[in-house]
């Protein structure tokens, strides 16, 4: 079982930046996909960005060009660099690692608030 812990959330003004980090309790080298989800009040949880073990990335349209996901298998971390933040990016952000039906790991979430 791999435990995931998110950090880096907080309050930022519109147009600002935040960098989220997800640290795993064990190696993520063999974790097929690592990703970031978010859930805003009253909305369903959505996949924001994902990165495969091979380094392929995918983003939801609303964050393309603003967010960048990266993974460091040696440090067992996954990061989400968020630039040009908007009020609609306000949400609880969750880290997830999964591999089909074999395993599915979630972090506890970190609150990001974009407000002036």
C-alpha cells in the first residue's frame, strides 16, 4: 500500500502561481499513472492532469497552457505547477496513483483558493 501526501496548497491572488507536491511513502517507479484531481464545492471531482510512467501527460482543457505536471521517480514525488490561476481553479486538489484494477492510491487533499 502506498500512501500519498499532498502539500503546497494555499491562498493566492488571481494571476498568481502555486506549486503542489505529492510525496509517496514508497517507490512510484512502477505506478502506471500519477495524476491530480480537484473538487470544487458543489461539483464532481475531475481529473486535472496525469502523467504515465513513460512521461506522457494529459490535461483537462481548462488548464492547458497554465498547469504542468511532472514526476520524479527517484524522489517518489509528483508535482503540479499552476500558473495564471483563476478563481475557478479554487478547489481541493488530490493526488492519485493508479494502475488499472490492480491498485488505486489517493492522498487526503489540499485546499487551493484563488481570490483577491
